[in-house]
């Protein structure tokens, strides 16, 4: 199986690959981590480009769930309300940016992501 690490600059994804990569990001707004997980499971052996996008999106969604849980716990000392709002805004904005980048055939590296899935 090929990896994109060494030829990311010169690789031109197909229209179908762009669509699947884009869906792995935008569908998180309605399905959370389930969408990139399903796309990863289905497409991981077919396309390194889609796999890379799905893994990045999945890791970000898992990270946001961890941050949201920590924010929920911190609500008992008020600060959690503000951190939960920040987590929600960040998840929304980053998903939109990643979707646009995937549609353009580029890769977006989410900030503050814990890399659990490789």
C-alpha cells in the first residue's frame, strides 16, 4: 500500500478520491467520528489519499470528544462552559476548512489533534 508522505506535492487525486476525502470531513458535523471511521474502514486499502484524510478527521473528532468531556467536568468550576463553547467553535471551523482543502486536493492538518489512529 502506498503512502502519501513522499509524493504529497505531486499527487493529483481523482474526483472520487476528493469526494470521499471531503465527506470524511464535512459529515463530522452531523455524524461525529462515525463518518470518518466508516470511510476509513471502507477506503483504507483503496486510496492512500482518502485514508490520510479519514485518519486525520477521525483523530481530530476523537480529540474533540476528549476535550469536550474534560470541559464538561470543568463546568463544575464554571471555566468548562467557556472551554466547551471554544471546542464546539473550533470543531466546526476546522471541519469547514478541512473540507475546502480536501475539495481542492490539498491536505489540512488539524490543530490540537491527538494522533491515536495511524
